[in-house]
């Protein structure tokens, strides 16, 4: 039965950091224009990557805080509108727009964000201050994250397991002293979280007004050096010093012949079960403040997860261990009601993963770039799709469709047999049309495929640490002709929003 939370629709995958804008990386200031273009194109969905603070190499999948928002996405124009910055204080830098320059953007925005936060904190007459004060006293995770961030700065940006023992083990007296000594930094962190939430709430309201739902993304794991592991070490497989005994990754697969060594700490699922998975319920609730539905990353890790000794040279040395399985989703449904989740059921998928997905009642994913590698039994081919699924031409981990086509000449004959006479100039849109034609209730296409771009526009290369996440949509490419072409497909295949 089709999940009623996901009626037949179509949408575009584009992370906010890829939006056009003047400050070196996309931010929420570019969201309204993009949402208006989506509405003109008849799209009913905007899919984004995780909105959490990015971790190493700017990856949103290894965050230092699973509950925080990425405050680099705050639009300075919005702070001007709120009276927290003056327009004259924002000297526009000259930055290239083809790729995000995260270092330049963060260096430029950091003092301005700090200034805006301090004005919010100290101006008792500011109209937003009561909202901030209420937020500070209600959002306890934000105070924890702010304290973690402040202590980490105080300790020279060293990982929390290297901190003095009273801070590392959260001795109550040491924590109280740190909270008092670092109160300015903690308040500033919370103020910026409040401002991020305020701006994103405005974006989400604008999307709803335009008839567009937002699909977010929740990474299965958190970073080892995170407020989550520091605050709840008992929920992770850590030794007495806070170090992981084994770490996360995946075995050799389509993306990497030696597998992927992610290095995230693994959950202690028995401890989480004893606590009735409260941390996971709180995490999903927090994430669903920002979005209408969630893609849950690496779903197969809930059936069984790849555990790698933390000293291993690569991911080939791991082994499968049993995950929490159905009890996790049963507990979440009991705690939260309906679960607006999409299972990212990709990678090494066996019968146990399929059974868990189906018993959990979650739609899975179909990726067309995976469809043409063998024969007619390939489950990603459209004639094997199910209505209760989400079809993609490719995901953020894939090459663009044009890049995939150029790199896969061995698949051209099978692609042409199925899609008809295509070449490099037509394959991206033919794949978009094939996704829209699928019986899957939702079709999502990366913005790069809508534009027909090549490998230069790829968002991420799994297993490669540097050079990812920085593709940007250049101003002027979202025109009426392109919107009309998408809208025509939406009408043809009954996906008009």
C-alpha cells in the first residue's frame, strides 16, 4: 500500500549550499527564488542534504552535532531585515560562483554572525529577544551543543576525549563552572541556532505556500568528536577513554573497491533498546522541525552494520553485526506516530534489509544509474519498481547522469535498448523522463541532471575525503524554458504538484 504521506509527485535534489548567492556559498537567502522556480516547474518536492553543521571536509554526514542547524546557511540579508545587522556593515566580497569557497565564506560571515548574535543577546529591547530567551530555556540540546563548542575552542580544538577528565566525564561541578565561565560563547551559539531556526521556518512556510514539501536527510551516524558522543557516551561503543572500539563503514561496493572507512563510532544498540530508543526519537523529532519527510541514510545498517576495527588500514577488514532491526521502528512509531521516512536501501542489500524495510512500512529508493549493469532482472529497472518507492536518476553520491554515461560505454547498448536512441546530448533528460514515468509515487532528480551537466558538477565521490560538496548553481540558469520543460513532464506523468 502506498504511504499516504508521499502522494505521487516530483521534485529536485539541491542542497542549500549549492544555491546562488553573493557570499561564497549558498545560503537561505537564495531559497525563495528557487522555491518559486520549482513551483513554476510544477514540482511538489525540494530534497536537501542534512542541515546539520558540516564536519571534516565540509561533509554534512559527519556532523559535530546531530541536533544543531548549519548556521553558515543563515542569510545576512535576513539579519538586516531583522535589525541585527546594518546593510553598510556587509561589504560584498568578490568570490567565484561555480564552486563554493567554504573557507572564504566562513571567514567573511563569522564576524557578522557574531555581531548579530551579540546584538540579539544584549539588546533587551529587540523584538526577537523574548523568542531567543524562550528558545534558550527550552532547547536544552542547544545549550549542550554550545557548551561543547565553547569547551572545544577553549581546549585548542582538541577532541573531547583529550579534555581534562572532569570535563571529559561531565563532572557536574566542572560542567557548572564551564557553563558560567563560557556563558558568552554558549549564549552566542544558542542565539545563532535560534536565528537559523527562524530563517528556516520562514523558508519552510514559503515552500508550503507554494505547495512544495521539503524532504530532508538524516545521517545514520554522528561524528566521534561530537556533542552527541560526549553527552551520551553510554549509547555508543566506546572504551573508557571515549575511543571507539570499532568504527562504521561499508564493505567493497559499487563506489569503492576497498569499501569505505567512515570512522564514525558505532551505536550500542542494546543500551539504546534499554532506553527505548529515546535518543533516536528525539533526533527525528528535531529534524522534522525543519522538513516534511526524511530520507534515512544507510538504512541497511539497521538490519546489520559493517563494524571495522578502528586500527584497520581499510574497510575490507570489517564484519557484519546485527543491527536493532524492527524493534527500533516499532518503538519510534509508538513514540512518534506515523514515520515520514524514506529508507535509503542501497549498497549491499540482502533479504533481511528488504524484510526490515517492508515490515517498517517505509518506501525504498530506486536509482536509475544502477539499472543497466546486468540484465532484465535488475531491480532498479523501471519495470520492477513498486508504487511505494522513490525513484532517482542518481543521488548526491552518484556522478551526474551525463558523467555516468560518458564513463560507462559498456552500458550504452543496454541503455539504448531500454530508453531508445540516446547520446551524450540527450541522455540526462531521457533519464529524467524515465524517472517521471515510473510507477514510484515520488520522482527526484538532482538539479545537475535537469541542467544536463557533467562530472565537473558532481556533488560527492564516496570514499574520497576532499573536494566534495562544493558544486553551485550559477545565477541565471533557472529560466522559464527549463521550468516549462519540467512542468510538461509533470503533467504528462501525473506528477503536477
